[in-house]
């Protein structure tokens, strides 16, 4: 008997997204750009204090978290939306401002969820390719592609998986070229690049900025993020968001995470040093790579991309194949120097065979 229910055409025509997240326990996880040493001890302590049968019976309250996070990010509480990871931030923005058939500009390759949620909404998606030679941000090409009817432009800065970014002045040019479009700057890797447009919020009413607790803060499992814009935009987005989409423990963890600035600063310092070390190691092996502003490096393995990924997995080191969108490329997350020593040692044993 056939199923009489059929999804909307937008959903039917979408390619499925299935991240390869299985069988990772016990391995060196350099495949998903996570924090490789764990969250701040303050986060664990805060969760232990709040975890009780009584606390779990109550729907979450966000007032304290919103106040403390707004203070940390130097915005007004009304300029911040707490979200279930950056994924929900993207979804809420699109649900609020994008209609079926609207023109949405994306970069390619980039974070898959931009296209995912735009397609679910039935938007007309156009993609601009990163420059082929060096995967640099295609600023002039993007500006030329903006149309009067463009309703959204979604940008990761720095970008995943290329590691390249756009300057603050470049973002200004985009905001000015598309004043009627919602321009999202996803700053998931901000701590490693140091480039942010948060101070521009009150200057450009079409600017949206997202941050996540899944990367430098080591809380990917908690699913917590923030979306920033002007007060009016945030008020509209609250109407399109489930009132309790962020769980109480995630809000508690976020509050504790931003209080431990020393932990974050030390981890970023370690990663930036290890990133230089990784690039030096790749250079010595004669392996081409792309300069990165994030906590990962994309390198060129050619026809050996998938065999290298699989062989490293057999040795307990996980990296991410990206050859399906950038031919021959593999992405490695940068963790501590010791972890990168292990990665380079295993890679060298495979590369010189």
C-alpha cells in the first residue's frame, strides 16, 4: 500500500544531510572542529550544582543567562537571541524573514545548514564559489551578484571548510550593497580569527551575527548558541522561535563558560601555536594546504584523500574528507601541539609509502 502523504516539493527535492558522526569514541577527533581537550571545569561544576530532580521539573528560565551573556558580548539583552546551537539561529532567521521563492545568496563551499534551511523554506538559492586558486573570499563577485530582490546573504567568517575569511570593511560593503537583505555573519570560529562585526550591530539594521558554544568552549553536545541583531529584529525572531528550545542545562553551561576567560584564552593560544606547527609539518612533507584563520587546516591530498582519511582512522586519528566539494581536499582540526604531533607522525608514515 502506497503512502498517501507526500512532503512539500522543497523537501522532496533536497539532498539528505547525514554527518558521519558514528564510531568516534576513543579516537583522536580531528574531524569536526570541536574543542579537543574539553570544556572549562567551571562548566562541569555549574552543571553539577544545578542538576537536581527539582530543577529538571521546571521549564527553563533564561533571564540570568541573557543578562550575563549580553554583558559578556557587550550588547543589550534585547539584541541577543539564545538558540539551540547555531543551527537553530539560522533556522529562526530564515523562518522569520524568508518566504518561498525568495532570493538567497550563499557561498560555496560553506556550512551545509545555510543551504539546508533555505531549501526547506523553499527559497531560490544562488551560490558564489570561493576563488579556485586560493579559496579566498569572492567579495567582488558576491557584490556583483546582489540583486534588489535579494532577501538574505549567509556567510561564515572565517569559512568552514576553507578557513578563509572576509574583512570587516568587506562586510560593510556587503551590508551597504544589500540594505534590504538579512546579512548573517556566522562567527563560529571568531576566537581563532579575531575578526568580528558585532560592533556594527547598531550601525546596520540588516546585520545578524551568530556565535556558538560548540567550538572553542567545548560544548558541542549542549547545543547552545547566540544570534545578535537590533532589538526590533530580535523581537520578530522571538515570535518565530519555540519558547523553550534551549534547555536549562545549556543555559547554565553557557553562563559558566563565558566566565572562564582564562581557559578560553589559553586554549586559543595553544591552538594557534599548533596551527603554525601543523602548517610547518605539512610544508615539510610537501603537502599543499590553504592558510587558515580558524581551528582547522584544509590540505590537498589529491586522489589519496579518501584512502588517507581511512588509513588515519585505522590508526585512531579522525580527519574529514572534503573532496566531495573541493577535489582532493582533507580537513584536519587543530587541537593541542601534542595531538598535532601524533597526526603528523601518522600522516608521514602514510604519505611517504
